[in-house]
C-alpha cells in the first residue's frame, strides 16, 4: 500500500490547490486490484471564504512499485493522460488535476482527480444484480409505452434516458476519443491487434500455470486459427463493464479504471462487457444470462451500439472477443492464485479465483464450440 496519509496529501496540495490546505475524511477503496485508491476532502481558505473539494488519489500498487509482471495494465501516468483525453467529451470522467512521478511523495507514483457521485454496481451481489435487472425491465416497459430513451419503439432519436441507454452511449463515446496526446498508447495497425493480444495473454497464461489444461489449449488453438478481420482500430477502454461505471440515482455519472486502455478493436469492449462473468457468474449459473453486465440484452446492446456509433457490429468478432475475454479473466485469476500460493499477496480475493477459473474455462469453451452464444 502506498503511503497515502492526510499529512502527505496536505504537503503535496499546499501550493498547488491553495496556499494552505487541510485534508480529512480519508476513505480507502478496496474494490480494485491494480491501484491503491483513496478519496478525501481538501479544505482551504480563499479570499476569506472556506472552500472544500472531494478528491481521489490513485497510486501504484505494491506489485507495480516492485515491477511485478502480474500487475496488469498501463502505468499510472498513462491512465491519467487517457482520462484527460476523455475530459470535455461525451464520456463522463473525473476532472483530472495532477500527475506525480516522484515516488517519495506517497511511496509510489500517483495522480489526483475529482470525485464523482455514485457507486459502481457489484454484479456478484444478488441484490445489486436484481437492481440492474429492474433497470432493464423498466426500460423495456417504457419502450412498450413509447417512453424509453425519449423515443418510440423502433425510432431513431435518443436522449440517453435509461441506464442501459447511457451504458451504450458510453461505449460508443469511448471509441470516438482522440488518444494522439497519449504517447504511451502505441498505435497498432488493425492486422496486428489479434497477434498482440494473443502474445500478451497467452504468454501470461503460460507463466501462471503449472501444466497445460487441455480445454484451454483447445481454445488457444481456436484463437490462433480464427483471427477476426479488423477493419479499424480506435481507443478501447479494455475493462469496460458495469463494475467500472459509477451510477447515481439511475444516472451514469462516470467511467472509471482506464488502466487497460489501448488502441485496438472497438468490438473488444462489447465482447468483454458481454461475458457471463461480468453478468455476475461466479460458481453458480446466473438468473438472466442474456443480459450483458446484468443490465441490457446483448442483442439490443449490439444493435443500439451499431445505430449510435455508425459502426457495423460483426457478431462473429464479438463472439471471438467474448471467448477471449473469458480467457483474459481466467489468466488474471490464475496469476492471482499463483501469487497467493507463493506468498506474494495475502489478498484472499486472489485465492477465491481457484473456484472461479473452472467456470471461466467452461464459458470460453462453450462460446468457442458455439454451444453457448
């Protein structure tokens, strides 16, 4: 854990935010894996008036500081620059303030952004999953009455009213972002995207497993033998799912966790969001597997994304990335189990993946064999 303390933050913010800053109400967010995230309140006096602002600091995890190859994703500066590229666009992101590369300040490189209202839904919590189901059902009921998203059923106008609709808009918006200012996001021509992803994740899988798993090897052969033709590349979020979305009173208020952003196939984000794991499947089957992220019907998701983005959604490409995303999560899970067993981490969430990985393999194999679409 980075050394995120009130005193250290006060020293850093004094002179940047104001001449004299006090920091209080620190709250450590333990939901994520790749960053140490702490929200806090900064207070200062400005022309005789007391001011305050809720802020968030995102710092390198211990694994990243130690150069652990299991620490997935971009460095914190690249994440910060990517979020900055999304500011003042249709994609809601926190306001970006400062990036700091001096590890002596908080014990690791970090950045500071604004705090947004809302919470990220947890699909593995049954009650929260039911809330997401209701959001879809309400949208469906309103569409039947000609009220959904401000348009009649079959219409083309959209005001982004429902949460499912806003989710689609966020995906489409991400794929229009200009990432040229983020130099660390290396350009990748369309014909190199699949090979890059395979090299990265198959390599990680090989490093995280003791012996080959026949079902996984079958899928890897399928991935290599059936690469989709990718006509264009865009910025992709890389971890686009409801768990990285802030929701406040039914409104999508922010897209978070950009550390896996890269240049790639925009349909990757659709396939990733459509995995059963991110619909709430852990060990037991989920109640409504047809809903991506437990929030929206997959086919509606693809149709609406196509309509709003103007980009054809090739179902076979999405199928490929759905299967591949299960492989990615399986690999991350195996890496977590390995780190727990070797004592590199004491986070029990990593140990739990030993029970989740078999389901990810089952889902991946079913999609590859077209037993489950």
